[in-house]
C-alpha cells in the first residue's frame, strides 16, 4: 500500500520532533489547515505544499511521490533529499566535491 502525503508529513514531523503548532509557525499556514493535512481531510497544494516541504527539509516532489516511484529511483530521491536538506549549509567546496562525485559516478556507469 502506497504511503500518502499525510503519512509522509506525520513521519517527518515525528522524525524531526516538530509539532503541528511549530510547523504552522514555520510556514505561516494556520494550525487548522495543518491539522486537516495531518488527518488526511485535505491535501496541501501549491504554495502550502512548498512551504511544508521547505520547513521539513525536503521537496514537494518527495512529499508527493508514492512508494513505487521511490523504489524505482531511490538513489536519486535520496540524493535530492540530501541536497534539499543540506544545500544551504554546504560550503562551495562541499558542493563542488559533491558534484565531482556525481560526475565520477555517472562516468563509471557509462563504461
């Protein structure tokens, strides 16, 4: 059974120790709306989805993906998640090293 966006948001809140109230404060979305998203009564769209993803250190795509899609390209999804969570904290040198590793891996796959 595919996990829903509701499950992903709940899971990430728990993993990060963030309350619904705190998520509301971080995003500017009302506590009521956050509660509806968590209960599965509503699905965040557009701007609210992006705000929630940023607050949780992920991307909107990751929140929306189903398990089958994640299994198909889990390495890419994992890399994107790492980048989304850490890019603002990385130095230019760390970013360049990461890019070099990706390029090296791509070259290995082609041979």
